[in-house]
């Protein structure tokens, strides 16, 4: 059972930009603005000019329903937009069009890997709204000499996913964000690599005290670090006899600290009232039809991988945790069969995909940096027992660091596997040159055998099969 002595309670408000749509949520401006000059994708509607009227983007509503269904929410048959009134430079109208009493979906959940096993995090609601503009500060927010405003983002379709305060540690919060992003990528409703695609407001309290809201966190790692800092800060306040006040704070990613911005607003501060320029939406009957179009989601795909391919659950979880790797795995199995006219053992494929992932992560590269054809060639060399596992790792690393082709690297480095007399000779030399290891093994120290295997591998420059070398050693040592 997970111990939570500090009574940490974390809830997240995640703003998801539905940037796979062609146009913004209430106007016809394109969503493809990320590499263009500031304020070049704007119109009277998204600039809030007098007399401009919003028109709802039907595709945005359909995408919001799709997300709600994937998050196990109840999709409401009637929904409505409201005006959330506040003044901020990035909000040209002086109010934000959002949803309040009638969100499009509510009452769902996400299952994450918690501190003590699988843990269900409730979804309070997932409602639609428009994105404000983007503020660009000169320096840090508390010391900025001036601020620029880019309205290209203004009016982008947003879905705000609000969780229950069910997370008990910063690590669980990060896993929740990972899982949510994973689901969204499977649904193909947003591109998480674009600036501003997923932004987080984190609410946290400890020991049942008042909560702090940390605004506009731009990364999963940033959310974890902000929450870690905030736990320490609130503990220190309480330890000194102070009171944790209800407030809104900003996370400074450069310094990894939170800064007080203002007292926390309550709902009545925003003077919500129904948006008079948009009629209420009746969407009864939409959800069943949209549900039929949902793709296989991460948890379902994970279960299928275990059943269909016979791989371990943690391997299936790792693969399906990122859409690109889940697709890579199945595409790779098919490509191998097409190329070599025979099936590849899925367990072998998983093992080497994990090796490749590790090497790519170490170099901060994506799967696009490694040709699938090269991986097929490496696995075929392994399956046909022409190279060892050490040789395969060497090829992967050389390809990533220097380029080339698997065949060229095998020839250049002499990586073809050695067998028979060469291995026997290497074993005899290893025994002769390591008398202490031999004595230790004969005295019952099993680990000494690993040392001798290592000596054999060194002599053969990694071209001997370690298991075969071990068997020859056992035969020689009696």
C-alpha cells in the first residue's frame, strides 16, 4: 500500500490544442501558423474586433467528443458556450469563449501506473474553449522589461481536460500526462511536438491545507519539477508556522521555482454568462456514431499484443506507451516477413526494438534517425547466426554515430561470428591466463565463470556466442 504521509493531493488542468484541425474553432483562419511570423494568421473574429461574430467549427466538436469517449467520459446531449470575463493582454475581446455549466463531457477516468500498482485518476470534465494569444516575455516573467503579443494562436480550438485531485506524487502526475498524451496521439487529434500543443495548470495541496495553482507549465518534465518544488515550498511554510494561502503561481522553468502571481480567482470572479452569439448545441446521436470511428486505444492494444504475440505485459506496455513504437513493432514484423519470407519471433523483435529505443534516447534521437531496412538486416544477421548479440549492438551504435550500412560495418570490423576451433582455442587461452578465476570456480564461486566467459569474448573481439563459450568452458573445466 502506497504511503502518503504528507497528504499530497494533485489535480491537473490540461489544455489540449486540437491542432490537427484545418481552421480555428470560431473562424476560418488556418491552424498552420507555428513557423510563420507573429500576427500573420488573424482575422476580425480571433482578434475580437467589434461586430465580428463566431461560428462553431463542427470538426472541433467531433474531435472533443472523440476525446471524451476515449477518456471514458459521459458525452452530454446538450452543451453550451459561455463568456469567461477577465482582462489580460493576450485576450483581445476581454473575455474567453469557453464552457461552464454544460461541458461537452464529464465523469471519466484514466488508468495509470501509480506508486503502488495501477491507479485510476478521475476526469472531472473535458470542455471546449478558445485559446488566447501568446505572450512573449523579455527575460523572466517577474523581471521582464517588456512583453510582446502574438495573436496567431488566438482562437485555436482547445479542450481543457480537468482531473480529480487523485494523484499523490509528482511522478504520478507525470505518468498521467504521458498517458493522456498517448491517448490523444492514438486519436490523431493533435500534434504534441508543436509549440503550445499541451499546457498544464497544476493544483497541489499537502496535509489537507489550501492549494496552490501553478500556471502554464509547458512540459511533462516541467510539471514534475514544479510539483516537487511546490511540495518543498509548502512544507517549509508549514514548518515555520505559516499558512499556505490559496493563490496562483507561475513556474519559472529556467530556475525551476514557482513564483507568486496573484490570489486565486473563484468562479464568480469571472462573471460567467451564456455566450449570446452562439446557440446551445444539441449533439444527441453524435456520440454513438463517433464511437464507431475510434481507433484501438493504448490499453486495448497492449492487451492484444500480449495475447497475439505472446510478449510480456511490461514489454507491451512499453511499446504501446508511444504510438510511433507500437506501429513500428507491427510494421517491422510484417516487413520482415515480406522481405525474408518467414515470420520473426515477436519476442526477439521486442528485445531489439528496446535496444534501439535505448540507443536513440541516449542520443536524443527519434526512430526516424534509424532506417527500418538496416534494422531488418541486423535481425536477419542475428537470426541466421552470422553475428553475435554484441556484434548487433556494435552495428546499431556505429550506424547512429557514423552511418554506413550493416554489411559494410560487419566487413570493416570483422563482426562475423566465430565458432569451433577458434572458440576452443580462445577458451584454452582464457583458462591458462586466468588461474585465479579457474580456482575460484572450482571452489564453488559460480560468478568466476562469468569472468572467464568475458575473457573469451575479449579474445574473440565479441564474435563468439557467449552461451556457446560458456558451454565449452564448462566442458573444459569439468
